C-alpha cells in the first residue's frame, strides 16, 4: 500500500485530534475508493466514445447558452420581475 501526505485545514485537524477513535486512514481510503470506482465507471462508459474534447466544449457552450436564454425568459415573464 502506498503512503500519501495530506494537507488539511487546521480547523479540521483540531476537530479530528479531539477524536482519537477515528480511523483517519480508513476514512481517506474509503473516500478515495468511492471516487476511484466512479472514475472506473466513467472510463468504462466512455471507452468507446468518439466524442472529442472540442465537441464537448462546443456542446457545453450550446447547453449553457440555452439555459441562460430560458432563465432570462422565466425571469422576464415572472410576476416577481
């Protein structure tokens, strides 16, 4: 098993130091495993994808522009505007 060094805010360290019963390494390992499983699933889903980063960026702009347009329509048609 590999070792890692974490830098955490002093407030978190202060809280955790009051609870020596907490297995910090288990919490970090479980959290990283959860994240790694999501990444593995994402990789599996996208393995055969032909979508390029450039296409994703274009799609992102189109979606955001449409959401912005809809939000403005709702805002302007609202009785609270």
